[in-house]
């Protein structure tokens, strides 16, 4: 599964963790709702809120107490994206997808726009740190093949608002 290097792991994601030349240290780990995972020798550790690279480094560091220079491999084998589509769509609500989706794909999951939707004033609400930002989306422009840069990949927790 191809995910961007800055993808932040969250609850419901599944990781494949292995240590080279240590057959007993290969495991799939489900990220719990509290963001934690459990791995042999090191026990519980926080994975939620970290990138795959950060998780690999943290596991290698903790395993170095038991193994000389552990070669750790971490890959994301299943991700759990919760996105929300609200407003004038046919099926508003929360959508859990096993992969990242674009704004157009999210609108499709929500059954499309209703006849009274304001197609040029759609907003994506995204939390960045402690603040929320509103990203504009013009459905008509994107549907016509223009302004395609607006058809961004949604992140976990994004809310698509259709007025």
C-alpha cells in the first residue's frame, strides 16, 4: 500500500512490523483506539500520531536494549480513514474507508449532491494542530476538468461541508 511519508498513523490502522533475522519478531499490530500497539520484548508503545518512519525508529531504539543494531521494518498494510460529509448530499454522515479518498470520491460515497447544493462554495474543514482551516472546493470547476488541484486527498477526520 502506498501512503505518503508524512501519513500520520491513527486508531484502526494495521502495521506489519518485522525485525531482520529475528523470525519471532514479526507481527501485525492493530493501532488501538488509544493510539497504542503492543510488540514483543518492548510491550506497549504509542504509535498513533506518528509516521511509519517515526514508529520504526522508536521500535529500533527500544529493541536495542535487547538486540545489537536491530534492523526494523514497519509498513502500513491497512489504514482506517474516517471522513465526514455533511450538508446537502443524499447520504450525509461518517464514512470509514480502507484507503485515502479525494473530495470527489467522498461526495460520491455520500450519494452525490442534492439539487439545492451550493456547488461552488463547498468547504473541507481540516484540523491542523490546534486550529481548524477551511479549504475551498468548487465542484463545478473540478467536474469540468478545471481547478483539479482542489480535488485533494482527504485526511483522517476531515469534514466536507456542502451548503
